[in-house]
C-alpha cells in the first residue's frame, strides 16, 4: 500500500514542488493550508506521516493526538526543530528534518540585507519612483576592512563567511564547537562572544534557537556593542528580544537591523494580511523605522532550495518506510543525528 502523508501549512509553491517530485515516489498526499494544532491534528487520522513546516508548533498535545491517530513519523521540511516537543515524542513518533537545503540561499539573503541597509537601497528605490534623485540621507560605508561578526559557523555561517571575505572584511566568528582548521584555511578568527559583540561593525546571527541562544541579543548585549552596529538575523526570531532591539534603535546604539525572522512570526509570516489591521504592537513599531528591513522568512526561498527541501523530505520518508538508518533523524535526548549520537554517547539514544 502507498504511504499516506498529511501536509500542513502548505502554499501553492509547496504543492507544485512536491507534486512534481511525487511522480517518482507515488505517495498519497493530502495538503492542508493551515498550521497543525491540537484541534486539527485529528485530520491526520488514517495517514502514516505528517509533514510540517517551520511555524507549525508540534506541542506535546499535538504529538499525543498524532500518536493516537497512528502517525509514525513527523517530517520537518526545514532545518530548525525548536518547534517540536522531543520529550513528548520520545518512543512514540520519529522526527526527521532537512538539515541543509541551500546554505548559499540564506547566506546570500543575509548579504542582501546588509547591502540594502548599508547603501539605503530600499529608501532610494521609493525616492526615485517619486522622481526624487537627491542623495541626502543615503550615505553608506565601505564594507572593505570592516569587522563582521558571524554567530554560528555551520554550513550557512561558512557560506556567509566566504562571501564576506570576498568583500575584504575582517571576519570574527563564534561557535561553541569551533572548527579551528576551517578558520585557519579560510582566514577568519574565532573569538569569545563578548569580543565579537564589542568589536563587530555588523553582527549576523546564523545559529539555531536553543536554551543557550534564546534572546542572546538583549539590552545587556546591545549595550556592549559598537555604536551604530548593524544586526542581521536570518536564524530564528527568538535569538533577539525584539523590545530590546527597539530600545537600541531608538537611542541610536543599533544603527540598522535586517530581520528575516521575528519572535512572534507564526501568525503573520507567509500570509497576506494587507487588508487587516496589524495587531502586534512590537512588529508594527519595527515597521516604522526607516533603518529596519523585515522580510518574511524568505531567506531559504530559491528554486534550488525548494527542490532540495522537497527531495530530501521525500527521501527521508522513503528511508523510514524501508527501515533504513535515518541520517536526518534527530535523537530525542541529545538532538543529534544517529551517527553523531552514536559517536558522542557510545550508544544510540533512540
């Protein structure tokens, strides 16, 4: 019998990509436009797999309901996994993800935000549409020889570092598990996080959301940064305490901010709300700053990345149904892949 998959939080471009690839897999697929919740999780009754996206909150209650429906696998079609209650999933439902769909896509979007903010491209665009060709207020700075602080040196962070080095920037990096060999070969430096905050002209967050990184950008850390620092976040919204970022923007400590993620984005991002009043006061306040650019979690959104997401997701499901070792499965206890779990623990936690 064909494997049955219930997709949640899907858009037309998701359906187009997965339908195209499904010609080779032959799965039975049901697409739902809405996010999964405890109230609608029962729609997965009769299916084998649930496929969710970054803003689907897979809580303990959702997992219990999916488990009661007979769901065996939750397939995340994203890299992040902070939206899943792994403790609740333990020994009930397996969880797989797409760890690397296109690091270049997100790194390039990060640089696009940097350049747009620095050279005021967004403001110049609207001016010239009104036949205003003045340059007042549009002055930027040379990125050459400036210090860029990159927090997180996984695949995305390293792709970003390669681009920034191409600009001739001095790259400082922080990662709890530094790769000294890569730093030496690629001419960037690992430094303590406080030093990165104090020294960087531009700070980019390219790390996962964990207990250790939640609200790592806050009033205390902003206070030690350079005056006029640029902050870019293409990681996860809760890496920044947004109210404190607004404080920094208002007093000029933060010179500009580029945000592809927002801590309360689930209700807003990926949706067209142009005919509604924006009820999130903090998000509305952010949108009033002319030195802030917000994009709606689109850093991943390239043709190549979408194809890789769909292909890896389908192969994750295929491997699971065939009983193969899941390279992209996450251990419920240590949140690592089977190979890493085995190496670090001596025995698999699964």
